[in-house]
C-alpha cells in the first residue's frame, strides 16, 4: 500500500513505533512543555482546560 506522501504503510508504521519508543526517554520534553513553548503557557493552559472538560462541565451554548 502506498500512502499519499510517497511512503509505504510499513515506513509509516516504523516511524510511529520510533516516536512511541522515543516517548520513554526521560530527557525528552513532554507534550505539555512542547505546547507551552509553541503557543505560550497561558494559551496552552486555556486549551488543555477546554479540551479536557467533560460534557457536564461544558458551558451551555
């Protein structure tokens, strides 16, 4: 199977596996730190809070 980007599904799978294994590196920056660095701590906190709300906590529209 050939994917749109020109890589095979095997190559994509290997890339995903490598990314997963890399997540076990204790020196690696975690997702929250990367988000803080990319969009700023205030916006990151707002985004994470909004996305982590359960429906019963959501504001009625």
